[in-house]
């Protein structure tokens, strides 16, 4: 049997078309992975330079309750070494659950392909973007989340929950990033029910309290970087404005 | 005198059965004659450990890359060689969902300055990607047959910039026309050096009996592997 003079060259040439398919397949896989990362909770490292925002234990605690009931809906964001970029409160809440033996699963993460130690500006940009742009949940989605929380024992009653009870709306507000009041409206849109009297004083008080806290933080030289303090102040202002707008709309009706 | 970086070698191929494990285990055992070495098996089959007479089911690279304890198995008679088995743990999705730099730093910590030989699974994939990222030298194994040769360039396409690479034409039997033709002509179509490793009954006997090539009866294949080590050490 005589070999063709360039059998090996032809063979290698023929496999060239597979190379480009390999590259395309790799891209598809990388894109899919971007949304489906996961890490062991213990492997997630602290933000280089520590948390830029104060972790509020109350907030972490209420998040822990909803995480226990719903799981982690929005992945944490980490850099390529596993340093946290966004989701400080969610991470604190997960750690609380782990301490209590209520979280043993891998944590969904989105991996950003850079090293936060070498690119601190990029890390801050991710954090700010993540905090500024929370996912917009539709009223229907909010309703579905509320139903799951109710099934897990959260109560939708107004006023302070009784001892041992967990309040639905603050928990939902933590997840969705909207005020309890707005959420009540969402739920009403999703499934029309008899309108309930608005708790104007409560909502405004919360908004004012938040603003006062942000101002106090801003004036306190020891609390975080200037940029972080300004950001918190702006966030609080936005919150108050939102509440006022809702009040005005209510008054117009 | 500047200390040279220890060798880090990925042994890969697209086609199965071309002798990746034999080459990887052979090279690791021969390297251990002159230095501290480690063989890491990235294949779910975990044949590397078997070929060296070790426990293929021991906690291996799947565990190590998740930061869990793994067995660094020692080879009797070759004190300077450690073997980390493969096995189903390699397919744990969590391994590949964690950030890339995490698994890479765990692999480097595992090798801890030893010469590292990584036996990749056939067909490419995450494990091969990791090995190729960690490796200073990429060895693409083929046999003298077009179906094996067709995979060479697909592996070489993943070579990192500045990474040394060579093709190993394995199981060469000069009595066969196709083999002779490959030995004479294949290299002309490659842009990396090509080494040949001659077929030898001693090689398959050694693997079947769990004896490292460095301790087996001397044969042509061992001479060929030593020539590859010499090239990598340059």
C-alpha cells in the first residue's frame, strides 16, 4: 500500500475546520459559565481592603430568614480569585445560616474575570453598579416570591410582628430592593384585593430615619471612604424622594 | 546562580488510547530519578495510579482543587515521586464553576515546587484547559494514524503564548509502513518539534504490572522518553 505523498499534511489541514468550531464552542461554554458559577461558602474571600459599606446586622439577619426560605436568588459577584465584589449583606446572611447549620450548599456566584487586588477601581465599579442597579422584579414575580415566603411562615400583617413571627414585607423589601409600601402596591397590581389603608406615617418615618442615619454617617469621619459615604447619602435621598412621590400620588387620587 | 523554574508538563491528546497515561507516568517516574516530581491525573479513569501500582480510588485531584485533603501517594522504590489520582471527583461541577484562579493556585500549592506532570483526559474540556494554563510545556501525544494525528492541531490551538510545545509520535513500530511514513513526514507539517517513542512490549508489561518505567526493564521507549526530558531541561 502506497501512502499519498501528503497524507499527514492533508489530515492536519482537514482538522482545521474543527479548530474554529472548538473556539466557538469554548466561547459558548464560557458565556454559559458566566451565569452559572458556584463556590463553597468558605472559599469566598473578603473584599480586598474590607467592606466599603457597613454591614448592618439587622439587615443581614432579615436577609438570612428570606435566604433560608427562598435560597439565593441573585448570585454574589466575585473576582477570579473568589474575592467578594458585590453582595456583602447576602454573604453575611449566608454565613449566619451556615453557623446555624442551615446552609450546606454551594453558593451561586458570577465570576468577573479580573483580580480585585490588582484592579481596585474595577472592583469598586462592580460594587457600585450592583448596588445601584438591582434587578427590576415585575409585580408578578414579586407576588410569586411573596407566596413562597408566606408558605414558609412569613406574615403579611401590618405593624410589628409578634414574637417568633417573621414579617413578610421587610423581608421582601430586602430581596427586591423596593420599599415595603411599594411592594404592597405591586401585590395589589398582581392580584387585585381590597385596598388597605396606607401607612403614611410609618413609611415616611422609615425614609426620614434612613436619611438621618446617612447624614450622621457622612459627618462621621471614621465611617468608610468619602465616595462610599456620598453614595449612601444619595441612596437615602433617592429613597425619601421615592416615598414622597408615592405620597403625592396617593394624595392626588 | 539563578534557580530554574521546575518543569510543569501537560500531556494531552484529542483521541483516546494514544498513550497519554503511559507517557505521563513514564516521564514522571524518569524525572523522579533526578528531582522531586509529582504526577497528577486529570482523567476520571484514574489510570495513572493504576499504572504505577497505586490506589486509583484514593482522594485525588478533584478533592485537592476544592481545597479538601487528597492523598499524595508515594511509589515504592521511587521516593521522589508523588502521585495524585484522578477519578470521578474530576467531574464535580463545583470544581469548574469556581473562579479559575482559585483552582490554579490550589494546583500550584499542591505541586509545591516539584516537577509537575499532568495527565489530561482525552477530548479536551475543563481539566485540559486547567493543565494547559498551568503548564510550561505542552506535550501532544499521537500515534501513527490519521485519526490520532487529526487531533494534534486542535490541542496545539490552545497553546499559550510563550508555552513550549512538542508532538510525541508514540507506539512507533518501524516494521509498519504507515508508522515509517509518519516518522519521516509528519514533522514537516508541524510548527513544533516532534519526538518519537518506539513501541516496546516492556512498556505495556510495566503498566500492566503496576511497575514504573524508571524501575522496569530498560527499553527503547525509555531511551526516547529520556531524550524528551533532555529537550525540556534545555
